[in-house]
C-alpha cells in the first residue's frame, strides 16, 4: 500500500511539473532559425540560449534561440585562445627608445689629454662609451616593433573558443534589442546588472556602431559598461569582460561572418609575406609631394 501511495504521489507530482512547464513554455516563443551547414551528427547537440529584454530590471525571458554548434560548441582549445591573447597584447607595441652612439653625442671633438707621457689610458673623445656621459655601444636603436600577423584560421578558431567558453559559463546573454532603449538612468542599469548577476564589467555587442538611447547615456556615467560593434569583436574583449550581451541582430551577423570564413574555398592559413605587399607599399609615394623619393622598404 505504501509503495502504491508513493507511486500515485510521484505521478501527481510529475504531472503537475509538466503542466507548470507547459504553461511557462506557452508564454515563451521559440525563435526557430535555419542554421547554415548544421552538422548532421546525432552526437552534436544544438545549443540554445534565452532571449531577454533590457526594458525592465528583472530578467524577462521572451524566447529561445538556437545557436550554431560549430561556433558555440567547439573544442575549448586554451592554447589557441592564448595565442590570440598574446598576439593582441604584442602586435601594437612599438619601442621608440633610441640610444645615441659616440658619433651622435654632442661635443667630444677634442682629444681630452695627450696620447703619451700622462700615464692615463689612450682616449680620443670624452663621448667614448666608457665615460659617464658618453655614447652607448650596442644600445637600443628604435623604433622597434613586435608586429606579426596571426593566421586567419587561428583567429577564427580563437573567437569560436571564446564564445563557447562564455556560453558554457553562462556569461553570454542574448537580448532582443540594444538600440532605442528609453531609460538612461545609471541607477536603473546598475540595478539591472546586479539583479541579473552580470558581474563587475559588461560588454554589449550590436550590429550597429551608432548606439543611441538609454545605454549610450548610462555608459558615460558607468565606465564598466562598454558598447562594441559586431565587427570589433575580439578574443581579448570577450575574456576581459565578465559578461557579454549580444543582440539578436549581432548574433546573426557573428554567425554569418564566422561560418563564411570557416567554409570558404580559399586557403585559411595564408602567409602574410613581405614580398606580397612590397609593390603596394611602393605605390604609396604617388600621393606624396616628391614622387621621386619613394618610401624605404
């Protein structure tokens, strides 16, 4: 009797849970999308993400959207992500230090003392490297750069790894709209980020680089909120910010561009050779005042 009673209670509980789930799902719309070149393997599950709105402080889920598994379910290659972060931290560094040699130092044209009969070392100039105010031997001769180009395949795979990690850690959120938000009160956005557990820094990504409305007004008072167009998305920014918020249009644009480059017919591992760009660099002198003196390459 006890087992039968427990079985009836379990059935009633499961039916109640199913009814509540169905009632909650009735209020949520599923935004079906046809994913381009979706893998047909039964072992690859299509990831999904909730779509919410930024009009209220509390998160209101208005639907589900399917994500492409080639982008949001890629292998978490930390080495690929490290190569991208290292490249972004190094390629823009330029060392402008230039240490003067003996010939470039001012003064020192006269021999300080006679060659012989003084008991001192033979010296021809007070700007010799052994003197305190002398020139430098084998010093740093700037400008020096650490620029190099990372292959396209590594950069694209790094973006996919970063997006996969953000989605797996529940730090990637999809919203219906970022433009034309009416509320620009910084207190509203502070409460919104705290109620939704967005963390200490939030990156909003939209397909338009002209952000208007309440988010643009609140960003001036809250420096830890940042807005970025979709063409500026990079691995360093994805890892730097605690939470990444994508609009629906930005999500479609990101998937379209990444899938286009991942499935293009051209080579992915192009080598940025110096000889390929030498002719282009030489033609830069056409707009200069003296075309007879081309830039040194």
